[in-house]
C-alpha cells in the first residue's frame, strides 16, 4: 500500500465516522465533531468541507455559542439523493430505498429465481431500482447475495449455492447501468453491519447470527466487517457440537451446528417424531409458541447448541453484543436458551457487559447493512 492510498483510506474512514456521528445525532457541529473524534478542528473542517461539497452533509443554521462564534449546525442532506439496496434470497428479492443517512424509506418485494442466472435476476431488480430512483438522484447501490462473495471483484465464489453466478461481475454489471458506487457482500456480513451500526455506530464489536433455515454469522470489529483471510470468517454453522450425534452435514462432516440447530434440522427432528404436518421452520416455531411440548424442547435444545458454539467465540473475541436475526430470533425461548448457555459456559469477564438479544432492525437488517456498506464505499472527493 502506498502512502497515498493510506492517506485516502484514512480520509474515507474519517468521513464515515463524521457522517455516522451526525446521522446518529451525537455531534451537530464541527467543534462537537472535533471533540468526539479527538482531532484538531482544522482536520475535521477539511473533511466536513468535502462532505458538504459531495452533497452528503448540509448546513442548517447556527447553534448556541459557548463563547466565541456561534457554531454552524450540520446535518445529513436528506434531499440530495437516495441509496438503493437489495437483499437477494432464494425465491424473492427485497429492495430498499434509503436516505443518505441510511434510513429505510420504502421497501418492495419481487419474486426472483436465482437459478435463472445473474442477468435476468439483476434485470428484474434494476427495474425496481429504476422505479424507486425515478424522481431523485441515485447516489449508491448496495447488494446482498446469499452466498460467499469476493468483494474485490463483486463475484460469487461458491458455485454450489448459486449455479450460473460464479465469475459473473455483479458490481461491474450494475455500475455500468447506473454509473454510481455499487457495493456487494454476503447476507450474513451485511445483516451484521446493519444491526451493529444501528446499535453502536462506527465503533464497537459484535456478532450477528442469522438463524433461519440455515445458520450464518457476521463479525464486526471496531465497527467494520471482519472477513478473515479467505472471506470465511463467521462461518459458525460447521462448528462441531459435542453430544450432537453423528448426523451428516452438507459439508461432509458430521455433528455440525447446522445439523442440530438450523431451522431445517428442527423440521427434520419434528418429522422424525411423526409430525409430518410440519414443513417449515415457521411451522415448528408456531408449535413452540403454542407450547407444544416436543417443539418447545427442540427449539430450546437448538438454542442451547447455538449457545455452546457461541461460547467459545464469545470467550475468545469478547464482543459487546451478540445479535440474533432470522426467523428463529422471533422465538423468546430460543434466545433465552442461547443466552443461558453462553452465560453458563463463558468466563464472567467476557459476559460482564455482553448483550444477547434479537436484532432491532429485524427483517431489514440486511437492507440497512447494504445501505451502510454502499455509503462506506461512496467515492468522496479527497481534500
Ligand atoms: Zn458441516
């Protein structure tokens, strides 16, 4: 890395933190920013100016003076454009339109068939983008894909999950059409980023587990996605669970977390007990909500297994929070079981301030994360 790219990435990082502090209402003027960031006012002013020039921030009157000149108040320019996002899933895509502070203003859902390949899927999504962006300026686009992604090239890296997609340059394809920043990542990372930024802003550490039909997780370190050496960080689903039996897993091993705690495994367990009326994770959760004894036990046990897998991670990584998203996060007995296993199995120092709770961004976590990721990648003029 050359010193120049070092400096520009430091500039970008500072821009992110400035936008974040203002969007969260934690700073309203240059002097409050300088105090919050522990930086010289001149450094902050330079960055603020380029954010004003880029139309991300605006000035809105004067605040009260604490001696000297009255500070000019800063805000996010909510009218200078939108960020568009999409959460591509197996059978449908959720599309979002966000303000430049990342707030979700509007969502649409459309059916998509990923197996039809990237061009027809993305064309369907772009038609919705066109509608949502019709009367405004599209400033950036964030795309969530349901599988491992090489974020440098914006391509899918695992053929098994999305036939026809590997090698296709998602970022280039969409950027060609709109000529704006396009940022891509996988759903687990973006859910983690969306929930983390909503709760903690651009600092702090957390893990977000998406527990639905499958289990995935994303790791946030100091407010940023931690991807690991090969993009595999957070792949908690193949953690071996002691005493889980020897059920074969999709990865070729046996006894993985996926085989005992995923929604798919809950359905399998219910059907093995003769409940052939159970077809989906939601069916199992509905039975558990009605206090059906077998479903309740199975859901609790799944929570305990996830808690077991997480306890090693929590001891080692010492996050501020573990957030749960996906259909199973709607089940309080599931979350309670995760929580009690983690607290029981972890060193008290690691759990002293730890929060384990359902994500507050709920089903929109991925869209929020995609918007933040796109905004983080927005090309800003460097001062
Ligand atoms: Zn496995």
